[in-house]
C-alpha cells in the first residue's frame, strides 16, 4: 500500500509487510476480507506525520496490477507504516 497524490507522486515509502504471508483467501459471494494497517498516533514519536495524499494504491494478493482508491483519511505518523496479510473477515 502506498499513499499517492493526485499528480501520481508518492508520499513517503510504501507500507512494509507485517508478519508472515497469509494463506490464500477464498471468498463466497457477499463475504469480505481485510488487512490491518499499523501506524502511530501523532505526537507519539518525534518522526512526525507524512504529508497529505489523495489516493491509496493497493496491490491485491497475487496481483501485479494495483487498485487505486480515493481516500485521504489514512494518516501515517511516527515512522511506522505496516500492513498485515489479507484474512477473511468475520460475519
């Protein structure tokens, strides 16, 4: 996952993987999967927060083609930006 501005430039380094790669996730219609992002709250570290972004660029598991989502709400602070493996969501 990366934070992207409208002009296509990235805001900092992409998230690093946290933990081991997960097992393949097969979903039935209407079911969902998730991954967890980790960062720190503003002020917890002297590292500060990354600049503003407009988009999230995400590579689904097993894909070389990214999905781009319009979302500026993710705030990355404290020099920590990790993502876990995808797992099935519970009902």
